């Protein structure tokens, strides 16, 4: 599930940097959970062509993420917010305030 979420987010952030075909293939595979066979039927290309396109697109998305770091930043922020929520739920308001301040400075 994490992989699907990751590539779905990558696509929303970096999809404009892919070709239209790559965007379509990644979206069909990760967003709509279509099989390689279903994608090949929809696009009128072979399963191998779908697999090659998906592989190249994912390599490109991984490269964009390694340079730009949006997903890493998203994960850190998500985890920090969960920790802050836990502190608030436990009544540790001063610690939560300090964590909010730290998070605010890091973004």
C-alpha cells in the first residue's frame, strides 16, 4: 500500500515532468490498480511495452524525488503531526507547542 501511495503522490507532484504516455500508465497502474494486461488493452500496446514504460516512468519519478524531496518532506511532516496529536491527546501541551514550533521552523 505504501508503494501505491508513494507513486500516487509522486505522480501528483512530478507528473508534469513525464510524457503523457508515462503519466497515463503510472496512473492506470497505481491510481486505478489496473493490471499490465488491462493497461495494454486500453492503450493498444503490448504488455511488455506497458512494463517498460512503467519501469522508465518510476525510475524518472524516483530521480525527481531524490533531487526535490517532496515525499520525504511529506513523510516527516505527517509523522511530526501524528506525534504532536499524541502529545495533545496526552495533555502534554507545552511539549506539543515546542514540537509545533520545531515543525514550523523546519518547513
